């Protein structure tokens, strides 16, 4: 079996797993909680066969003209996927902080600003000296790279705060973030290892595709299994998370005041009482000495 045929078979398996994961996703009505994730799976499922047909036709003598439609459609889907991934990260982030309305609102604002700064920094590395079709892949790759950084940061945030947020490893938001985090790490590693212009059937490409198939399989398992009921978050009044949530809830409301109690200094109060007692004693002694 040739390497090109094996790669074609893996692409077919990827399409089947995408359709299966999407079917399970919509069957469990998860698109109501994660509507952008549903759009991403639908885009991935519908774009794969169209791009495969255009690619197959462009490699034939009679279909050389299909190379341009394939080029523009591929990068259009690439950019659309990057935009959808940003909103998916926002969906997962808001779902993780569902029990903390104040932190959710404040975190959403910070998340959007962080994404904007990441996009600006990534696009600033693109060279616009040579205008042409090469600018489209450069801009698309930079945009996707910035979103991949957000995916890794989101996964790290969920892993570090699972205990505080009462999240389970079987939580749907964590499963979605885990898949995208693995994909982002896979992209970064393969971008650093695989040459920019390489064949589609190199051994490293097989490794890359294997990771993608593994992520789709993990998503299908997450979507098929019943999700455990999220535990009720009960925090003590002196909890740091509770205080931050109260402060975040107060931000943006001019009529709200947040009082931060300070511990009283017992030694200071004792000194004040002693001074007052001495002053009273002197006044009383002075009054008694007068005739």
C-alpha cells in the first residue's frame, strides 16, 4: 500500500469520525450549550469532502483550473475555523465560570482583550513587503497561531482551577478544551519540525493525522457518554474565590461599595484605653484638690 493511498484512507477516517462526533453532538442537544462548537463541527464535516474533490481534480490534467478555487476555499475555511475557535474558547470559559457570575463577566472582558492583543501581536510579525497570494497563508497562519495560544492557555486554566471550580474530568467543556489543546500542541510541534514545503505523505504527516484522529475519537466518546451532574459550588464566606467574585460583581456598578474589613490591633486599643484612663484620673485628682 502506497503512502499516498494510506493518507487518503486516514483522511476518509477523519471525515467519518467528524460526522460521527457531530451526529452525537447534535443528538445530545449539546449545540444549545455550545452553539459555536456545533458550527465548527458542521463546517469541518461539509468542507472536507468539497476540498478533497477539488484537490483530487486539481492534480489531474483536465482539472488544473481547480487549483485556484481549492486555494481560496482552503484558506477561507482555515480563517473561518480560527474565528470559530476563538468563540469556542469563550464558550468553554463562560461555562467553566457559570457558578461565579462576577468572575464570568470580568473574565470575559479580560479574555476578549487578551485575544485582541494576541491577534495584533501575531499579525505584526507578518511581512507585507510582497503583496500577492502568499500574504493570505501568512495572515491565516498567524491568526490561527494566536488562537492556538488561547486554546493552550484555556486548557492550562481549567487544569489548574478544576478543584476550585468543582469541575470534573468528564465535564463537556473540559473535554472540548482538552481536544483543542492537543490539536494546538500538535500544530506547534509539527510546524517546528515539518518543513514548510513538504509532501503530504511524509512520516511526520502521518503522526500529525494520527493525533487528529485521536482527538476526534476522544470527542466522540465525550459526546456519547452521559455527562455527570456538576456539583453545587459551596464556598465559605472567607474564601478567596468568593471574595474575588464579590469584587468582580461590584466592578462596573457605581452605586456599589465593597468594604474590606481590616483586623483590629488589640495592642493599639489597649494603649488608647490606658491614655484615656490616665487623663480621667488626673482630672479627678485635680477636682478633689480644689477647695
